[in-house]
C-alpha cells in the first residue's frame, strides 16, 4: 500500500500530465492513463456485459449475488475499454494474472454524453463488481464509466497498510486517483474533460460515494449511494451492530426467550427475520472479523481475524463477544480515521432498503441522513427508504415474496441526480 502522503504527488501529477492524441480509427492507441504503471486499451463492439463477458473483458464472479434473477440490462454500446493498475505494494488482486492491487477499468463509449461515473466495489470485491448493477446502465445513457478495486481485495484486506485503518483509508484515495485519471483520459479521447462527474456505489462502494463528496468534492458533480456502510467514531458502525447479531441470533434460532427482542433492539428490522440465517452464516461473522482486524488488530493478539463463529461467552479474542465501547482509545482513533462526518459538499441521493440486515436502516441510512442535516448540508441531500429492499438484490431469488429488487430505485435516483445537477430540477 502507498501511504496517503505518498499518493498526493501521484494525484497532482495526474492533473499535470499532458494529453496524448489518438492515432487509430477507434481512437485508443494514443490514450494514456496518468499515473498508471500499466494500461491496456482495446476497441470493443459492446462495452456492456453482453459484450465483455463473451470477450473475457470482465469477470462475472465479481458481481455474483448482486442482482435479482431475470434482470435485463441494456446492451449495444461500442467504445474503448482500458484495464490497468496504479503503483501499489500490495498484491491481493489476481485479475489478469497481474497479482497487483489498485487495478481499474475505464470504459469510453463512442457516443458520449459528456459525463463520467466513477465507482468502487461493494465488500471486498474487485473492479468489475459494478459492471451489471451500474456500468451497463450508465454506459447505455452515454456516460463514460470508471471503476477501481479500492486498492485491496479479498478476505485479508487488513494485511494492507502499516497501521489500523490504512486499508480502508486507501479506498478513498484510490477512488479519487481514478476519478482524476479518468477525467484526463476522457479529455484525451473526446477533446474536453467531462462536464459532469458522478460517484456511485453499493455498500462499501456507497460509503466511498459519501466519503468522496466529503473529502474530495471538487472532483464530482454529485453522487448516489445504495445501502451504504457507515463508520462513525462512537457508533453506530458495523463493529457495534454485527457483534449484537452474532450474540443474539443463535439464541433466537434456538427459540430462547428474549433473543428476538434483542435482535430488533439492535436494529435488525421486524419482517426481516427470514433473512437472518443467511446473513449469520455468510456475512455477519466474516465481515465482523476482517473489519475488526483492520481497525482493532490487538483484540485477538497475534491471531489474524479471530475464530470463525466462536461461541458467545468465549471471552477475550472472540468476535461474538466484541464490545467496541470498551476498547482502548487507539481503537476509537482508528475508527475516527475512516469515519464519515455528514459534511457533504455536493448533491447526494441515498437509497436504503428497509429490510437491510447487513447495514440496518435505523443504524445506517437514517443515522447518516441526520448527520448531514446536523452538519447543515440538508439542502444537498435526498434520502429514500425502500420498503422490501435488502442489502443485495440477489436475495430476491431465495425470498421472491419478501425482497424487492432495489436496482430500479437506484437507477431512478441516478436519473434524479442528473436532472438535479444538470437541469436544476429539485427532487422530492
């Protein structure tokens, strides 16, 4: 990982790099990604997944489980795809056999509307994770599209960096770095920089949208976040909600009195009960352990990421028993490094599922909306709560009568943001 101060010259160099002229019929041979160690450009008849999947220019494993079955995406968007990576010392991303982090993809449609959309992936996925749920749709609308792997991927992100919080801090820097570079590439291709640049993302990618509008607002026209992860210095955050679920859910599943009430009190909404078992087995424990290791590595001593599914009452080092409030001051300082403030400086639309049981709405979306209001930025924020929406649309397959796919709501929000920022049309 490159430390934050080491990245600043790279970002500034990206702004100053001279544009290269296109010298092929497709217009890709002269394109250069400022700051990249490696970049490979190709002209494709279709930049959407309808074309990139059969051509091997994306990875369907990256978006597995993110969309509802039967989802129909647009296609038929010819243009240029550029894959590459920026300087980085970590090697968690094996895509293309590069074994190099800070990988990115940039797609430039031949018919450009003058806009750019920049995204980071949910969870610990790689740079193609948003191809189906975001990329296809914005490309069909005429936007250029750029996506980053956030600088580290997979179940051991906590190994990247020198001190607690470094890996997550890098996410913000990598997205800003790509936004700068993609603007320069667009200027090389089309003759001028994007007129509008939007940040968009789901889950951890939604957290990045908010962070970009707080930390690097000059890069963007606005943003849309979808079921965004929230970190705050004293809670709520995943490190305050997940341990509660890890303790109460096994007792709830065993029919123990009071456990259901504990789950509801922890923020897991009534009506979402059928979703709890899946999340307990697949997400809650995994994310608690790797995020806790990233922000509080001393909790389990020399062990890395604790013990999977340790029983309640095990004690020291067991993530089920984790109590963020009692942890030392340095742990709270690490959390503060990655926390959001609500001080957005560009228009933001947030969409949050009312049945989300990874980022429960009362502990995440509702809280961030209040943070924005208290920061005096309420006029820049619109917040939509989606009944039946849960963290990822893929769960509609197993729970078709319970889970409402949220992608249409996200796309409606994106179009509202575009109208708001381009035409001055205030969304409700």
